[in-house]
């Protein structure tokens, strides 16, 4: 079922892309720069969340280790 969903998505995406191209749509450089900016921010946030999770996990393991002594 998942492969059917992926195929349907790709088919719909290709049709939409073709229609936009036929209508003359081309993304301007400003929108591309904005998208890149948001992707960078999102990546930085993901790294921050991952780092916080690692620090919390290490803290938990440290406390658990100290309790067993």
C-alpha cells in the first residue's frame, strides 16, 4: 500500500509540475534564498534538539550510575 501511495504522489507531483511549467512558472531567486534560509534554521534547530537529547540521556545515565553505588 505504501508503494502505491508513493507512486500516486509522484504521479500527481509530476502532473502538477508539468502544469506549472506550461503556465510559465519559474521560482524567483528570492523565494529560493528564503527556502534555503528556513532549511538552515530548521537544520540548526534539529541539531539543537538532538544535542539536548544527548545531554539529557547522559545526565540520566550518570544519575542512574551514581544511585547504584
